[in-house]
């Protein structure tokens, strides 16, 4: 892919701008590695897992009416895995230690995802817009009736 060196440069610049960022990977939405800077992590497996998580995240945002996928963040005991949309057919996944500034991680991750998306989308052949499936009408929320419990009361005689 012609854009790979530019994407790799963006990943390296991102790692230098965000303290405690330990890895960065650009992948297609099908789980193919486009560029990676992930020392100590197997990039093909990470890309495949990202694609699986992305599939669930896209369905979740759609099912809940939250719109098009933008990002997914997972926090573990030792740090973060954050995935950002990167154009029409790619994602950026970042690994960071727990002590990373999460706001900075998101700010820089969103910016880098947008730049990577621009690089990839400018080189990709134009695709016809995909037909969106018809949506069912939104359900109206009804008020919930609070649950009541039969509490025993003791009376002194």
C-alpha cells in the first residue's frame, strides 16, 4: 500500500506526542494490518481482535441509535486499548499504560485517526455509497412501574 510509510510516520509521531503510549496500529476494518508500531504485541492478532471488537461496537452504536462508530475504549488493570475510526475502511488502535492522561490519549487519537483516514481515503478508489438498511421506527419509552416487594414487618405484642 502506497500510504504505509506515511501512516507509520504518523504512528511514530503519535507515540512521541503522548507519554505512556506503548503501541499504535492502523488496520483495515476486516483486521488486516496497514502499519504498526507495537513492540511486544503481535500485530496480526491485535488487528484481528480489533476487527472483532469493532463489529460489536458498530452493532451496539447502531442498535442504540448513537449513530456512526467513532471510538471504543477499553480499560484494563494495567492500561487502555482505544480504537478510533480512521476514514471509510480503517481504524487506529492505541495501547497505553494506566497512568496515561486519558484526555490527551483521546485528543491525539482522534486527530491521528482523522489524518490516517485522510491518507487512506485519498488513495482508495471511489466506492459507490452503500445502501443503508431501512430502520425500524424508534420505540417510545414508557415509564417503568417501580417494583414493590412484600416486606415483612415485625410487631411486638
